[in-house]
C-alpha cells in the first residue's frame, strides 16, 4: 500500500472515529470496573459503552488485525498502527478488554483448526464470551510444567479433576483455556490445552484476597468436569507448545505495560520531596534516567521484534527489566508520599490507591514468570551459559 | 526511524570493527604505555582514520567532510571503546567539529580541512576543577587590542600536549553561573603564554593541565559570537557526552564479552563457573543493563541527528545510563575473573581503568542525573 493510500486511510479513520466514538468513551478509564470486559453476564456501565463496543465490533476493529472471517478488521500492520494512533489522539478507550483477544486469540490463530477459529474467534471479537486462563496450580508456580490437574480419557471426553490458582477473573469468565495433564508418564509432552465452559458442572471458583486488598485472582476447582474431545487446541499432549507461545505473548504485554506513565518524571510528580529531600531527589533523578532508558529500550525492542531482529527469548529480558523498574518506581512513590501514602481507606487517598498499587506491583516480578526464571532463561538462551 | 542500524550504517560497522581489531587492539595501548610513548597515541593511526574517511564523518559536505551523523560517529567510537584505542577521535572529530560548525567561514576553512586530512588534533580546555562544571567557568578573557587576553588554568585537557589547537571556554562578561558572557575560542597551541603540564592518567591516556598566562588572541579566534559561546559550547559538550556514551558502550561490551567467555572456560569445583546460578543471574542482569544503555544511546543519536529538542534530555540520560552500565560491566568483569582479573597481564583491568576515565569525561552519572532532574523541572 502506498504512502498516499495510508494517509487516506488515516483521514477516513479519523473522520469515522470522530463521528462514531461517543463522548463518554473519550474519557480515560478510571479503574477495572469502569472498563468494558464483555461476556454473558457483563453489565454495561452506560449506553455509550455498549454502543462503542457494538459499532467497533461491527467494523471488526476490536481486533483490527485479525482476518475478517474471524470477526476481525483485516487491517495490515501499518493500518492497525494508524488506527491505534488515531484512537490515542482522540482519547478513544479500547472498546473491549479481553484475555480472549490478548491471549487465546493469538494461540487459536496459530494452533487452532479452521472450525475452531470460526467457532471461537468471532464471539471473542464481539465481546460475547469472556475468557480466563488456567495455568498455575498451588504446587506449580515457576515450575509450571509440574502441573497435576488431570484429564482422564473417557473415550469421547476427558474427566478433569484438580485445582488452579491465580486465575484472573475466573469468577466473571464464561470459558477457560486450561492446561491439563493428559499423560502422567511424560512431563513436557503430557499436557494438553483444553477449552471449556465455566458453567460446566463441577467447576467452582473462590476469589483471593491479596496483601493489596481485593483482587481479580481466584482459586478454581475442577471436580469431575466433563470436557468433550473436540475442545482441545493443538495436538494431544502437546499443549506445552501452545502454553510457551502464549507466555511469550504475555511477557511482551507485561514488559510493554511495565511503565504506563511513559516518560513521566517521578520528581516532577512529587515537588515537595524533590525540593526538600536532597537524597530522595537524587534517587528520583537516577530513577528518571532509568525510565528514559527503559522507554528507549522498549522502543528498540519493538522495532527489532517486528522485523525479526530480536532474539526469540528477548521478551524475557524486557519482562525482567520492566517489572523490576516498576517495583522500584513504587518504592520511591511511597517514600515521596510519606505518611499521606500510608492511608488505606479514606476517600482522600482514593481508598489507599498508592499503598495498594505499591503492594500490587510486588507481583509484577512473580506473575507471568518470576524475575529469577527470566534471568535463568536470559542466561541460558541468550547468553548461552553452560549447564542444564 | 527504527532503532537499529540501517544497511549503510551496518556496512560502516563492518569496515570499522575489523580495522580497529587488526590495527589498534588492546596490545596497541599496552605498547604505547609500556614504551612510555610521549605522544600517547599513534599519529600514523590517526592518518589512517583520515584515509578511511572517519575524521570527516561529522564535518559537513560543504566543508569537505562526509556530512554523516552521530550514529555513524558512534559506530567508530564504540569500536574505539571495545579496543581501548588511544585516539583523539572523540575530542577532535566529534566534539570540536560540532563546535566549529558555529564558526565563521574563515575559522571553518582554517580547521575543517586539517581535521578531515588527519593533520590536526584538537584538545578541549573546558574543565577548571576536578569535577566537570561548565556552568561555573571562571577563566577570564579580557578585551585587549584587536582581540582578547586570556589568563587562567584548565585541566583534564586530553591530548593537550600534542594538540594543534585548543578549544577554550572563557568568560568575557557576566558572572560565574551565567550562560551569557561565555565565549569559546579556537587557539593554536603554539600561541605565546600557553604552558602545558602533562601527566599519564590511570587509563594510560595523556592529559594536560594547561596554564594561560596573558595569552593574546585576535578576535577571529572566537567561535561564533562574543559573550554567546554557551551555544557552541553546548554543541561541543552534547556531542562529547553522546560520543563518550557510545565509546563506553564499547568499553562495557568488550569487558562483558570477555567476562562471559571466561565464565564458559574457567572450571572450579569440577564445573564451568558459568554453570553457577549466582553468576548466571549476575551475567543476565548485566546484559540487561548494557542493553538498556545501548538503547538510550541509539535513541539519543537519532534525536540529535534529527535536531529534535528532546536530544539534550536524552543525551544527559544516555551519559548517566551508559556510565552506570559500563561501570557495572567492568566491576563484574574484574570480580568474575577472580585473582587473574587483578593482574596487569590480563586485559580486564585495563577496561576498568578506561571506564573510570570515560565516566568522568564530560560529566559523571551524578552530574547528568542532576541535569535530567533539572530538565524535568525539579
């Protein structure tokens, strides 16, 4: 596509967004509850939210770069970038937040059968089915491949028994994509990637209270859950390949989102501390240097990643650097905030936003692969260090 | 522009890297050091730089150069860093060239051809104390006759004893701390009243303390405008800072590669030490720090080449970040090499020494983090 075609697309897109994005959907998302997650039981906050989802889904722009046959917009990478940048300029909210879009979708596009793509992808694009991810188990955190949830072969279906943990929004999701052991004799090649409805008899969930307070995380229990054989993605016992592919995606997402505030200067956000606490000011100044460097690092990684120049394991490094930096940021936010930042419940403190965020960031370097596991991967795969 | 080397830039790197590895590897530094070479660098090598076009990378085409940018200059500097090559490239072909771009036609005609041909070495007489503090230049240049008379002392003037010209920042008006009133002078080193006290530094480079004792210069020695030297001085300093950052990328990468190789060869307790997780994690962390430094350097180079006003902030961040990362690389390098890392025979210690000097050159990470804070409004 020529430059002028792209400019035309930009102009048309902008005009369309201006005409169709409701004013309420041009205001920043306040919190998780304010975002549109879709699903069978989702209650729209207002008419604008529903209208925005429906009109974007009708154009395929909830998933602009997916093929049209699967509910996408069929846009090229350049067009998708233009759409996103025009949405950002107008302040348009994402019409839909979705693990289906971010995680299951890419896995299905790569590993799913044609029938599965046609069956599962369009409802994801339209926000009709909300998905959750069943990976971690109480005994299988960093050593995920040791997972024990077992699917017993019953001919036309598996009977699944076991427990998952850290299942985000399991209590709100309609379906789950889940790693299940289907062969106890083979550690890596004994896991299958199954999909099933959360209303299937035998599935139950229980929310987890974190050190930061309430959370989207749940424990999820499976008690003789029947899963039909056609609800498997990829080959039997080869679910680890799918899982690894998805974890790469997740790490990319976490590393990129590690510093949502962009170049925002820490010292500029806390003028009192910056003016009156020289040692803290110095730490914040050094942190600003790290922030600027990390932004450049993310930009360079994306430039290299998109053109196939980056090492395939590089997202592990970005995940490590980005999450450690975010934790450091919130340590400094707490130091700069002083006793104001200790308030946990008052409306003045927005319900303890600072301390709760600070505590929540401690999970950044645990979820999606701990920092220690990331360093192992970088040392072995990128630096080619010896040993097992 | 994407943050990786273009095809042309990658080709330049493919020329520069083997050239320096063959003609000026670490043993070149050792031989200059061990023979107590009074020049401290190879003028023959400097001529070869000119023949290959390196000296004219940043010189505009209209002035006889290649008219390329900071990415290209950085490619040369990174290899200089990797090989610890003693070279006037950073002072002369990068910092001085950027300053002289503000000069009038006569000044440009006087110096650019000689720099491009490898016949002139320029040294920078900026610092007046042990720390880099260009904001508080106090050296005075009084009006005298058709020009100025300079008196005062400068230090950390690298290659000052063998330079053909000194770029000197002095005060012609205003008072210490003010930007207005600074004037930048291009002064031939043989001018009467200049005396040079040279010493070898920790990294074996030769650096001078330069005294100006009523040095009389004509008005045509002024780079740019009288009292408005802050602008060309800023160009000089920013180019120097960005260039020193690129050189430190090479120093850090050289130390890191050498150390990672060692982890894969050295056996203790019946194992390669690179099998130990404690060392693997430190190695991976170091790699991440160096990658962050590499990213901010190329970003700052692009912004500089685009004339983007954010360049100043990114250059300050780049000098601070590469300073910290390169320093980590040499410290981890010596520690992970163990006893042999402390011996003069082994190269890793030379990397530690060069890092120390480059960290100090044009301002250390503390200085630049402070500038980042000020530019961010606190």
